[in-house]
């Protein structure tokens, strides 16, 4: 799980397993302090920011807040959060309001929030800076999150339909609502299908992209075994799983969900990277022996 390696090393030295409720309480305090220092002290009386914050929270606008963040409605909501999702939702509201009212504060805010989140490695949250905003997402393995989730979200901004579906899947995962896992898996399938349509320039369904995708991947200079592996996983295991376990049977285990998210991220990242190199006028050098 992602987090601060120093904290994890310290726990290991002492053979210590942090109490999750206590760790969550500490995280809420860190988030409150970060928002107080980097947002509230500058914007507590800023009408534009407060109006945007009221709008995204779905509450009536009111001015005249006090400079003590913890006494504000948002600070109180963070302090009273009972779940990761409640904390993430309130944090997301603040990020949206900042991005719309004072985007210049966003970069240092994202950096500070991720530092605060990394100090609680057992709580899987991190903040991703996008082109014009920032988003809170669940985290798993740090390397996978950075490469498969963060990078995919950044490059998918050029493919808004696929991006919306992938974001929807991540939001359900963050909520831990297993009643919506069917929707999560449907979103993953739709994200891959839509990205393939965009990249290949057609409107074919996922299953009908076989004849288009294989030569497209080969002409980009990828190794034959990589092309065949990608082709077999996508149209074999992935498509068959979606059809059997999701579409017709809803026979899936909760432990499979994270695996499917990362697998989808892997599928999309390769498509995005190959497309990006091609659009920049470059090409992937062909491997010897192909």
C-alpha cells in the first residue's frame, strides 16, 4: 500500500500494527491542518471561493465565516468524517472550489495533501493533479497507482468518454459499495471499449476490434509476443470474464475488483503510450527478429 516509507520502516522496527481508527483520526487532523494553512487562511473571507464551495457542496451560500478552519462547516465535516469516503468527498469539494476560484493554490496544496496522506500508509487515498483541477482517488500499490492510474487519468483527458467511465469505476471502488461492483466492472469494460474506438478511429464494439487492433499494434513496432499477449488477454480473459462473470452471471468475488482495475489500467496505458508516441511523430523501434 502506498505511503511514507519512513513511517512504515519505523513500524516494522517496532513490530507495530497501527490501530486503524486512531490512524484515521490522525489523518483527519493532518488534512484539517493542511487545508487551514494552505487554503482557509487565505480564502476564508473570499466570496468567489466561498460561493464555489457552497455550490459544489450543494448548500446555500453564507458569508462571514471565522478564520478558524475547524469551526467552519467544511472543517467540521472533515473532523466528523466516519469513513474514508466521507473524508474524500469533503476534500474533493474543497479541491474543486480551489481549482475554480484560485487555481494558483492547487499545486502546493496537492503536494501538501499527498504528504499528509502518505503519513497514513494504511489509509488508501491520494490526490491526482489533472490539467485544470485535482481529484481524490483510492490507492493501492504506489508504483501501480502512479503508472497505471495517475498517468492513465492524465492522458485520458483527451478521451473524455473513456475518462468518465474509468473515473466512475474508481469512485465506486473508493465508496466500498459492493452492491455497485457490477457497475464498476461495466465501467471498466466501457472505458477500454471507448478508448479503442478513439484510438482506432471506428465505432466497433470491443469484441469486434480484433481484426483492427492486432495489425495496429504490430505496426507500432511492439514485440510480437507482447502484441499476442495483449491480444489474448483483452479478447480472451478480459472479454470472457466480462461476459460470463459480469454480464450474465454476476459471479465475481470482491477480491477480483482491484485486479480488474489495474488490468484495465494496463490495457489503457499501453494504448495511450503508443498513441502518444505516434501523435508526436515518433515510433517505437521494431525489435530484432520480428
